[in-house]
C-alpha cells in the first residue's frame, strides 16, 4: 500500500523557532510560498498545528493560494466552540475550497483548556470529545437532528445551513492521537486516522496493537499516522552535528520553560515523550538516542511531538520503512527551517518511499 506524506506548517518557523533569533518574521506571503512549495514537491497537504496563530484564517489563506491537491489538516480542540458552529465552518470551507478539509482532533490538557473556560479532567475530556465529534460527523454528513447527551442538548441542529451540502463522502475526516485508555477508546470508535508521536518501534507496536484491537471491537479499522521531525543529512555525523547545534543555540530560559513545572500536564502522550529524555539536557545529542537514529531531544525545547529521526538519508529511510512494517501508512514530517527541509526531504527521502501523489 502506498504511503501518504504530509508536511507541517506553522507561522512561527525558522532554523530554531523556539528562540526569537532563530525565527523568521510571520508573513502571509512566505506562508503561501511554503504551502505552494509543499504542494509542488508532492506532499498531500500539511498539518496546521495549534500555536499563537489560529488555524482557521491560516487554513483559509493557504487553501486559497493552492489547488485541490493541497489538503489542510486543521488542529481543533473539541468543546471550545459549538459543534454546530464548527460543522457550519467546516462545510463552508469545503464548499469554497473543493472538499479538502481534514480535522486533527487535539484534546489538550486540563490546565491549558482552563484558559478558555473549559474545566474538564483527563478522562472527562475524552467523554466530551466522543460526544462532540459524533455530532460534528453527523452534521458534516448533512444530517439535521435533535441531540440530548451529557454535554450537549441540540434542537434541530443543522437546519440553518441545510443547503450547505457535504462535498466529501461520509463526513469531514477525523485524525486523532491519544495514548491513554480513554483516548484509545475514543479513537477506536470515532476517528478515521489514528495519529501517534514517534517512539521506539517496540513501544509503538504495543500501542498500535491496543488501538487495532479496540477498533475491531467496534467493527472498524483505522489508518495509522506517525508525526516525526527529521534531521537528515548526507552522513550520520553531519546529522548528529545538526542536532548538537540545536542544543547549543537553545537558551537556558527556554530549557527552564519547557522542562520546569509541568504538574498540570496530564496528557499520557506527553508523559511518554518526557520519559524518553527525563528532562535532562545532554552534552551531546546522541547521548539520548533511544533506538537507532531515534532522538527524543526535540522535546527539550519545543512542546508537542518531541521525537526526531536523525541520520543519513539511508538511515532515515530505513527507520521510516521500519514504521511502515508496523502498519503506519501516513507520515506527518517536518524539519527546520520548514521551507528548506521540505525540499531536502522531498529530494532525498520521498523517492525511496512509495508515496501517494
């Protein structure tokens, strides 16, 4: 089976964008250039992740500057806006831009969601998410209905935009990652693509076996996606030197912010990432190598997925094929800076994979 490969687009980007001096100015023209490059290089789209900038204006701008080959994957937190309003926004987007929208379901953390007035604990977040996305799926499939559940009581939902007909079959596709029991259960029942962050293959296999078993219990099968950062160079030594440089240019303040008090972080996925580096900054990047070419050091200075594959082109391809052997059929890749590394990966790594174009 051919593999789908997406890139990553975020406004705050550069050689090391977690530091002001390593960040490029936020410029819509540059972001449109980046999206157009991603499309021309053969990636099927890009993850537009949660950040300082909201994904809806970004996604709309990039969709307007690309063709239907470029499919934006928008990161959305369930519960922050009405599911009915989200469905209306999604159907509007798909009508205007040719049925390209995909949702990356982000459940966040209890602490981070409190800023938006959403007070739900870990397991309750997944109960909310399951109800929320079941509603959104029905609405983006064109249904009009009443709903009374634990979190939502809707009357004649979808009636005000019933003339907005779905462009995509079934519903807007849902992509989602969760490592906890409730997260896996929610994914098994409701999503289309199960996403996970990079981990050593034996740990990833354990998780994916659980996901597949729970999906089978609902009579479903899921696609499997993997989010990875790549540091790929002509030689292994050059790649690890590039990783060392990221450690060198990162400030003490950034390390303290990223590794300081994380008592409010209750995400199991984040905890699994943190255990790989233990919050310790090494003298040399390779001291943290947890599997050949697998480096969790990105989590030392940036939030979210913290694992990079570091190595020569041949080594990086070998690792990606190792993940394909576990059933991964989708990769969301990135490298810094995003523009230059999109070219590097497309010219070196993608030709060795059977990529959907």
